[in-house]
């Protein structure tokens, strides 16, 4: 029993409870007090989908690995940040998982999109095989940018979620590009012209209301991933305040990154510590049942989450945000602009209205899901590479 509390890599106690502190705890845009809301904090953390190493799943590519232990941690973190986007999209940020409680069908639809089998949209099989096109052989370690590029390509096949996925390169978010992406593929100009969008009066997960429906029909929900390099070998402390603010925004999907070659999914912070879900534990693969429901306990972390000092974070990360509506995106832009005014906080990326002239083709990746512009991008962002672009101070 005692051994169960030790971690896989260091003999420290893993499941420490939250520190008794007056500092607020921030989890993906929600603010909590440890003194009065400890149960709510733990329920929020437990409700996130937790993807870890698995063993005994069907061989990747038919003859490849049947376990991702030792190499799949960044792929699992990519699954977690994307699963959080799907939860927001189909269940809402307020949704909570309660052990033993019967969940709605949409919850199982989200979970099934990540199950370890070749035909799940975002399975380890799909991510590993799509990564081959990004120059990564199956079983090779990914950096945050590679997994973001791969998830973007896989999302084009997920017509159920109908997401617009944008990866902001060169530390620059171009608003015009995002608007163009989110307003593309719209079936019609107004709601009246398309009465049959959804048979049960739901569109984009919202009850039917013509004004609301008209606005929603013109905006595909946005997953925005921003790969960043926040220093050379360690994080430049001038970015720490800005990084904390990312977890305060209601659009936050968290951050993927970690320590060199050991990835974590960061979902919040308290004081000077980041709060994260750790994929480094190997569980047996789960077999889905015929009904589509599956035993799901192992996809929820049911102990207090891990914490680490922000200063220990590897500088190569990807930050994620989800904007369900255009209003969410406009609000996010306003918050980012305000953030540039915070004293002592260095912006991690630039927000601009349109493409700076020194950029190449506006957005090759958005227009052709299978193009591989990623080789050039990889050089900047992946922690396994040597020549980094350093953000100017």
C-alpha cells in the first residue's frame, strides 16, 4: 500500500494534497479557494479526460507497437488537450464526471474518439501514423508542435465536432486568418435558408433560437494551439505572469509541455506551482463494449493532481484555447490585448489583425490538411531540435 504512493520516476510522494494557501487555485479558467472549495477543485480535475500510457492495444499499423510506454507521453498530452476541446464543444465547461453515474451519450462519443484502436478519430494509432507524414517514425518522441500539427490534420475527419483548428506559428496569432477559417464551409448565409441543420432543434450544441442559431451557423468552433519557445534551456521568468494568465481565461484549454522528453498536460496553477495531469503510468487498454459504453474509470484521475514549480517547465510548450462562438473569440482577443498592459509580464505571442508582410503563404496548413509545411516549423519549436528561434525581449 505504501509503495502505491510513490511515483514511477522519483521516490517522492506523488499525491500530495493541495497546499493550505490563501492563493487562488485556477483550473482552466475557473477560480477556486482551497479553504472553501476543495471538493469542487478535485471534482473539476477528475472530470478532465486523463490519457496515460496503455498496453495490449491492437498493434499500430497492424504490425507495430501494442503499447506506448516510454514514447507516447506527448501524444497522450495532445489527446488530453484536444479531449478538453471536445468536452467544451459537446458537453460544456460545467459538465462534471461522477463515478458510477450514468453519463450522456455525447460523453461516450467524446471518449470513443480517443480509444486505442485504429478507427477512433484521435487514437494513438491515428496520431502515430499521421505523424509519419510529419517526419516522425512510429514510436519516436514528439514535441508539442508536432502533436499539434497532427491533431489539426486528424480533426478534418471529425465531422461530428466540425472544429476549425488553427496553429499559430512564428509566435503570431493573425485574427483575419482565424476569422476566415472559422467562417469557411458554412452551408448558407442565414438560418432561414437552412431549416434542416439538425433534426432535433440543436445546432452547435445549443437549443434552437433563430437569432442565436444564425450567429452560430456562421462560426465553426475554434481550437487555437500556439506552439511557443519561452527561453533557451529554461523558461524566461519574464513570461511566467503571462503564462499564469492563460489559465485564468475562460477559453483556456491548458498547456502541453513538461520537462525534456517527459510531457505533461498542465490544467492550472496555484501560487508558483503548475497543476498537471501526468500520462506516465501504464494501464491496460480498454475494450469498448458493443453498446458504445465502456468502463471509463481509468480515464479519470481520481487522486489529487501533480504539481511542479513553474520555473522547472521546459521552455518548449503549446498553449491551447477554445472559442465556441465568434463572441468567445472576440472576448479572447480583448483579454490578450489587456494582458500586454500587465506590468512585468512579457507577451508570449503577438496578436495582429492581418498577416505581417514578412510571412510566406498566408496559411498553407489551413488550406490543405495534408501539406507538410511542418518541417520548417519543426526546427523552431521541438525540444529535440537544436536551432531555436529565441523570442525577443
